[in-house]
C-alpha cells in the first residue's frame, strides 16, 4: 500500500492539441477536496517529447495542468492517461 493512497487521485484521458515551440497548453481537472496551497503531482503515460508537465491548485476542487513545449518545434503528443494527485498542505 502506498503512503499516498489516501490522497485524492484523478485519472482522465487527455489528448493535447498540437503545441508550437515555446507555447503552453492547459487543461483544468476537477479533483474533489483540492484546496489552494495544496501540493500537486501530475504525470502522463506517454513520452512527453521534451515538454514540461506541471500543475497547481487554482481554485477549490480545481487543478490546472500546464504542458510547456520547450522543444525546438511543434509537438503533437499521443493521447494518454493524465494522472493528478493532490496532497493537502498540513501546517505542522
């Protein structure tokens, strides 16, 4: 059992649009229980082809995922599974 198994995890099929060099594509994912200030982990099950995938909680129950094309050309990723896990911030 993973130590993270109790934290919200959402998996969705994501087919990113073709993304030009130096462009950023975004998608919002609903993650029940997500709050501003929480930590977010995000992954895709396809090769990101020199692109950077990041995410942040941008509103209650909403995570915005950004795909940043830092390659030297346009990239069209294959469709795949986008996974978003939120870990609540707990002030010790």
